[in-house]
C-alpha cells in the first residue's frame, strides 16, 4: 500500500478512540501472519534447491541413453551391409542362368516363327501361282503378322531374303488381280459364272496388301468406267449444255444397273462414292469448256444442282433445305399474333421431328462413311463453275423485274376498298411476290456470288419503285413549309388525292418493313462469306424519304384548303366591330375542312404517321394564323377580343382532331404542342389589347424574340398614326427587344418552353403585305428535313422531332416552326 491507502486502512479499522483498545490484538494477528509467510518462503527455497539437482541427474541419464542407441544403430547397419554382400554372392550364378534361359527361349521362339514364316511364304507362293485368292488373302494376313515380329531383324540376310521373296509374291498377286479386274464391265461376268466370286476373293487380297494398292485399283476402275462417258459426251451432239441432264442420267443409270455387280467391292471401299467424285470432276472440266457461249445456263444449272443434291442424299452429306421456300414465302405476310405463334410452333415441331428421324438414321449412314474422305461435300462441285457465266441470267431477271414493275404501276388503280386489312397498294404486294419468286428460283440454283448479285438487283428494283411512288405525289406548294422543302406553287389535293397519299405512306412503310425481312432471309440463305454485304439500309432510307415527303405533302394540301378561309379572315372589319360574339365564319370553315379530311386520314394512317401529320399540321396552321394577323387591317379592342376568341376556338379545334380520327393513342405531348404553337398568336393579341403606355413592355415580356419592324406593325394594327408611333418606337429601340425576358410560355404559365419564331420582315409596309421567313432559316429547315429523310429511318426521325418540340433552337426545332 502507498501512504494514503495505509492511512485510510488505519482510519477504517480505528474510526473512534474507543476502538484503539483493539490495537494489541491486531498487532498480534499481523505478527502471526508475517511468521507464516516467512516459513512458506523458506520451504519454497529449499524445494527449488532440491529440484535443480534432480534435473541435472536426469539430463545426464538421457545423454547416456542416446549415445547407447546411436552405437546400436551403427552396429545394425554394418550387419545389414554384410548380409547384402552375402546374398549377392549367393545369387550371382543364378542370374547368369536366368539370362541364359531368357535368351534361349527368345531364340527358340524366333526360330519357330522363322520356320512358320518360311513355310507360310512358300505356301503363299503356291496359292499365288494357282490364283487361290481367297486362301491367299488369309495366308497373306498371317505372313504380314509374322513379318512384324522380325521388324528388328530386317538387316539379317535370311530375313532380307524372305522379305524380298514376299514382295515378289505381292507383285504377282497384284498383277493377277489387276488383270482379273480389267475384265469387269466387258460382259465376261455374265459368261463366266465364277468370275464375280473370284473378283470378290481378290478384294480380300487387296485389303491384305498395302492401302496404296486399293487406291490404285479403285482409281483404275473408276477411270475405266468413265472412259466411255468421256467418249460419248465429247462428241458434237451431246457436248451441248442443254444435254447436261443426259450426263447425270448416264451416271445414275450406270450405278443402278451395276449395283448388284459392284457388290463384289467391300462397302468400306465406297466405290460408287469415289466414282461419282471422279464423274463430277470430269463433268466440271467439260462444262467449263462449253459454258462461254451458251445462253441456256439456268436450266442446265438447275439440273446440276438437283443432281448434286441427289449425291448428297445418297452418300450422307445432305443438308435439309425443305424449309427455305416456306421461309421465303413468309416474307411480307400480314398476320395477327395468334396466327404467327401457331406457324412458328408448327415450324419448330417439324424441325424437331426431322431431327429425331435424322438421329435414328445417323448410325446407318456412318457405317458407309468409314473410309478416309467419306462425307465429301458434293454441293457446288459442278454447279460452282456456272457462277462466272451467269451475268446474262441476272440481266434477264433484272429486265424482267423492271418490265414487271412498269406494268404493275401502269395497271395500278391507286384505290383500295374500305375494310382492307392493311391499305397497301396492289402494285406493292405484286412486286414483292415477283421478288420472292425470283429469290426462290435463284436459291435453288446457287447460294454464292450470283445470289448476292441478284440481291443487288432487288435493291435497284425497290429503289425504282420508291421513285415511282415519290413522283406519284401531288406537285407544287406554298407557305413556309413548302419553301422549307423546296416546293413551288400550290398543292391542291382532292379527297381522292388524300387517300392516295395515305396509300403511298402505308405502301412505303410495308416496303420498308418487308425489304428488311428480305435482307434477313437472304443473309440466312446465302453463303456466310457474302452474308455481311446483305443490307437494305439504303433502300429503307428511300422509302423513309417517300413517307416523309408524303406526309409533308398532305400537310401542304390541307394548308392550301385554308387559303379561302385565311383570306376571309383578313376581310373581316376588325376595326369597326361593336361586340364580341360567337366564333367567326372563317373558323367554322376551317373546322369544316378538318372534319371532312381528318376522319379519313385517321382511318387510313397508322398512329405513328398520323401523329407526325398532326404535329406538322398544328405547326403550319399556328404559324400561318400568326402571320395572317399581320395581314389584317386595323384592329379595335373589340376586334382584338373577337380574334382572341377565334384563336381559342382554333386551338380547341386542333385539340379535338384526334377524337375526330378516333385515334385514342395520340401522344400526350400533342396537347402541349398545340398550346405552344397557338400561344404566339394569343400573346400577339394580348399585346394589341394592352394600353398604349405599356404596349412596349408587354411586347418585350410576351414576345421576347420580336423585332422592331414587327413591333411597328403592331402599332399600326392598334390604329396609331405615324407621328404617335415615333415616340413609342424610339423608346422601344432605346430599351431594345426583350431577349432576356421570360418566354411566352412562362408569361402565360404554360408548361412547354417557348420556341423562338423565325425572323419576320415586312415586304411592303405601304401595302400591308405579309411576312416571310428569312431565307437562311428556310435553307436550314430544308437541310434538316433532308437529313431526317435520307440518313435515318422514319421512326427514328419522329423520335428526333418529338425531342425537338421542347427545345428552343436547333435545325429540327426550326423545322417545326416551318
């Protein structure tokens, strides 16, 4: 304890004076504890001293034990070495005897086999001289096995003598067999009844000889069989390409008539198979030599391809192609989902059944394909030589398709009965029907360069059809949109013209979709080497351009119908109106025009294209209505209020267009887009209605993109004289336009940002002529439309335009201002 703890302990034990009486007793207790601890320490010291001595003694005993163990191990090792030496001494003579026995046994076995070899060679020589080929085959197998045992002794004179003798016997057997086989096919097999059996026995001998002998025999037989073929078809009469089928009939007849005779050959030799390979090679050489000036190639090629397929099927190399024509026929079909699912299920059930059947026959087929080289691909072995000479065929196909295209377009009625499934022109479906027929015909003939070139023909034909659809559209046009896309003059469209334009849109979309399916199917059929080049992107872009042009033409046609109503709007005496009434007559006229056209267009167009049409129509009508306000004469406050009411009515009419067309799936952004397009006209009228002293501030707030010239025209509409205008214009020019002020939509609490209007210029202030857009801006819009139609698919173009609706600048945004 430290000093503090000791004091605390004493105070704790003797808290009062009375407690000091126990001090003596406590001291006795402490002294007793001290004596007990001292005794315990002394006992521990003595015990530790005794333990150290004992440990030293135990360590010494352990050291002596280890030394004794090491001595004993050395003794055992020495005795083991002595025992080993003794055993080797005892077994030395036994090893010599064992090696001697082994050598004697090997010698006896070798001499015995040598005796057997000598005897077997002599017997084989006798059999060869007597033409006993069946017995000689078995004997030759035995001799070959015996010779293998003496491979290590080939330098021994006796072995060299026997091997030389055996080679001579083999040469004799070979010459006899080749001589016997030379009579095969000469008619002797029918005269000599045992000739076939003899030849069959000879085949056993050939199998026992080297494999090169079998190859030579089969090649000689095939060459001899084809000698007559070369003689027959090298003549002037049968060497023509139109006689190609006769060639294939000849080889099939030879195989069929000699099938029983050729059974003398073992199945592993594949004699008919090798004969067909040599026949195809010889035929290819002959056909190549006569192809240059021949014109009836497709028919000869068709027969050649059919013959190659027969060979593939016969020799196990057939690849199922039965579904190709069905797949081609499915291109461009219009089916609902249930029909499509049913057809897919049936298709794969058929493939699964075919796969099971082929699996069952696989073992049987493989039995006949065990020879080296079996499974040779006959496809294209002859027909590929036609490829460089099929240019006339392709030219004929292209001319036929182009003539057919001209005919179907001339016969097109440009009308479709109501209730049709897809409202696609008859020329459209007829054209793809002709293309599918050509594809099926060519896919039977070849799947290489010619099919790829035919695909290029399809591209040119489809582009020509897109051009014809393009020129069928009504020509001319006026207005901002017309100027943006380079159309001159008005587009006057009748109700029938509107239907025709819808048919062209649907037909172009069908061609866009079906041309992609066509490219996909050709890439599946064609050789993989050419599949990468099979692409219909350019063709699809052509039809996308037709769709875009058609819909813009439709907008221009509807816009032209508004000319009378827009002119009527400018003739209304806005400056003398004394009260605000119902919507004006020109608004009713516009509503009548839309009510007559929109239901038909909504019924004929798909929702995607109808949405695009609505957006362009709303953009065109909104801009035209805005510009038409400036064409009016002076507007009184009552007149401006009436025109504002008409503006609201116009917006309501545009918003109700989807319901007129029964298009419930119209994009939700359409309502916002219409409100945005009409908000500029509303803002303009609110500026006109504002007091004179605040008109400049109101104009800058509601139309921040406005120009001084436009503001001056607004003052004229309000009826201010030139002298009164000058002070307001000076103040306006001093503060400048409100380019940094809130947009129209923000000022009117609209959710869509305002789109800056194209700069307007007064062409003739004195006459009150209308405003036109800046020419550079029009060129920008035209370029934007051209890029959208030519370099992207139409649906992608629509996606870009949807995104452009909420932007304040950019070429696509300016396009929607057109």
